[in-house]
């Protein structure tokens, strides 16, 4: 009886077996654990290495800016964006870049779950606030963007401009062309854009406004997804 009690006491202080604790698997980027194309297994000639290490996904969401620094190999720093609410977006055909607010995530070719959770990743299609681009366009060309009349347009029309400004705007209007698909988006106050940066690596959500064939492609994809 004494022997059994001693053994029971020894087990109380000892850690649980590995099967009970669960295996703490690290995230790795190597390919040695994968099978060959023929189905055969590769030999285990070494253990995991630090330079093959991976980390958890950032899963950047829309919200007040929250960026964390991550110390990496060689003492370098990555900027892990956890929340972002704005970014620099470029309007390519007009050579105009403005900082604007990110409103919503509307499409992602890789995973619909990233759309449902509104996760910001590279190449995600988002809606951004059109106001900075509309204001620039109207001041640059002296022409109203969008088809609908908005409040304050009459007051803006009455604003006095110098002859030099009017001359510049008139010269710019000679080569002016506004894509009808973008013009119609100005009425909604939102523009479709694509994120070109990597929020989880550089801590920014910068991108470009969709135009032309690319805009038509993504609009068709979104319409098809809604019908499905």
C-alpha cells in the first residue's frame, strides 16, 4: 500500500505525457516534409531550421490603425498591420495619387472567407472613398465628375477663377477622357480599387484604382458571385 501511494505522489508532480499535452508544431516553409510527385517520401536528413520558419497570418482588418513591429532574421523589422483604415491609391490614367479611406472588401479571387471577414491582403478588391479623387478632378479640369447633381455644386460653380486658371483648365480639357464606368462610380461616392502592397509585411494598404478591362473583369466576377 505504501509503495502504491509513493508512485501516485510521484505522478502528481510530473508533467503529463506528450500525447496529452499535444504536439507544439512550428510553422515551417520547407518542402522536405512533402511527398515526391511519385508519392514517395523524402529522407529526413535534418531537423527544422530557423531560416525556414514561418509566422502566423496577420489577417489585417478595417479599423483604427494598429501596426506592430516584428523582429526578423538579420535584425530587420517587418511591420505587421493588424488594423488599417486608409491608404495611398493611385489613379493611373490621370497620374493622380491620393490618401483615401478604405470602406469595404468586396472581392478576393483566392478565398471568399477573406471577403466575409473583410480581411485586407494583397490583390484584394476594395471600395475606397471617391471624394479626394472627385475634388482633384473637378479642380484640375473644371468639370463635374459624376452624372447626378450634388448639394454645393451651384456654390462651387459661382466660385471666381482667374483668367490664368481658366486658360489652364481649357487646355487640359482638350485631351480629357473619363471612363464611363468610373464616372458612374463617382455618383455612389465609392471607387473600386486593388491593394498592391502587403499589409502584413510592410504595414500599409496602398493600391490603385481599377480602370478599363481590369475594372470590367472584376465587375463581371462580382455580378456572377451575387447570382450564385
